[in-house]
């Protein structure tokens, strides 16, 4: 008798169980767009991506290590936002997709007030007759989440308004330095109420730099000259310069000294900036050199160190009396390539300090354009 051979019974593979802690661990290192794609798979993934604890974990693990960019826009109603990747050499300019989500008209906003942890503060300010119409919104380009309208402080519209983060309380804050006064107002996101805090020790000028370092907003004050032109320092003395720091946690001001080596009034107004998470102070020196000082340890005045002293000739700036050329702002350090990125109203310059060579790029952006990183942070 012939017996048919029996086929072995094939059992379906058992589903693979991945512990929740492992999923969180893996997701925290993924790019924002990759994480968002998983939200379509299950409610569990969707709730994870919106969980504040996971958002903060992802912010510190992935976002803090990604390439830094600048973001800016023109003021036309149909313009899109432009992102410049600073870590590319030379920098790369990208225009966000031509989609209503990325256009001002869709968001009823014209200005980028500030950027913090991937969250943009957008503003709208227009005069209609004798009345001003002003509001604020918060938008994350990566998640496309847009908040409702929030009120501005009511003083001078959006001028000298900045956006920052207080890590001690996990709170995002708007700070308004009222121009030509010492009054300062703060709005905590979530409370949405403007309140007065400690006044600044010096009146706010009309050409203030506002820099965020170590949970503080820092600005350069020129005492008794609130309306000074940003292009020259005529009739100014060294004693009139001061650096003021506002701690976003304690909401108190501290006056910091400038580097001891800064002992001559420069031809143009100096600038504050941030390089590699350190406060920097840069200025013209005798119309021949550009000097950058770095505060190695924030708040410690003895830690000011001269980082660069570069001849304008080496930067291919030959007309030392052209203010628009020597009004330079340092943006980024490419340490692996020994290169410094500088910008001015006319051009952007890549300077290699090892070989003492410079080359110009065709990428220009407005002074004060905020840094930008993609994140999952949102405000509804």
C-alpha cells in the first residue's frame, strides 16, 4: 500500500514583541520625519510622539546633535521660508516646499520673531489708519502644527521681541524689551499673559543684538546712546559699552564686563553672537582687522579669550572704509575644516584660518536670522 508523504505542518511565525522601552530608545535617535511616519501605524505610536517626556528625550538626543541651520523669510504675503544649512561647506540654501503650510498667507503672519528648539514664533503687525493690528502664532515646520493667535504685548508691536526657553522650569517664554525704555515684559507660553519683570539697568537701544546663551538673553548696551546708528561709534567711549544678561529662570539682570583687551573704540558698532554655544563679542580694530572674543565659561568675565584677529585683506575686503563690508557677524565654526563663516550686508565669507584663505559665497540672509533645528516640540 502506498502512503502519501505527509507535508510538515508549517506554523505561522509568532509576532515579534518589542518592549516599549526599546521602542522609545530607538525612536529617540531617529529624524523627525521618520518618527512622524510611525504615527500612522498605531495609536500607541501616535501617543508616544506627542508625549512631553518623549519629545524632550528626542530633543536632547537627536535634535541637539543635528546640523544647525538659519531660517528667514521676506515680508511678501506669498513668500516661503528659506533654511540655510550652516554645517555644509559652503552653506546650502533650501526653500521649504511650495505648499500652503509653508506660506505666510496661510498662517496670517509676516515675521519670524524667533526660533527655539524647532518651534518658530511668528508675528503679524500692520497699521490700519491709526490702529495697529498685532498678533503672534507658534509653528513647527517639521510637524506642521500651528497654534492659535496670541496677543502681543501692546508696546511697539513686535520690535525688540525675542523667544527663548527656561530649562529650569521647562517653560518657553517671550521677552519684550520696550525700545528706548528700561521696561521688560515676559509671557510664559501656557499662561499667555504679559507681565512686567525687573527693569533693565540700561535703556534699550534701537540697534540691540539679542543673543541666547545658557538660558539667558544677552544684549550689547551703549549707555546714553539709545538711538545710535549701527554703522559708526562717533563720540562713544569704551566706558559706555556694556553687556546685559537677562536670566530667563530668575528673570533678573546681570551686567557683564567686556574683554579687557577691548580698549579702543571701533569704527562700527560691535556685535554679540554665539559660536559653539559660547557668547562671542566681535568688533573692528583700527579699520585693519576683525577681532572675535569668546567667553569660554558663560558669566565668568575672566574667561574672555581672543579667538580670532583677522586682517580685512585676508578676508578679501580691501576697502577698509566701506562700512557695509567690515560690519561682519560670525555665524558658524567648522572646526574639522578649520573654517569660520562670516556674513555682512554684501556677502558671506568662508575663512580658513589654517591656510589663511577666504572665499565669498552667494548666500545672503537678513542680520538677526534665528538658528533653527527640526524637533517634535509643538505648542497648541
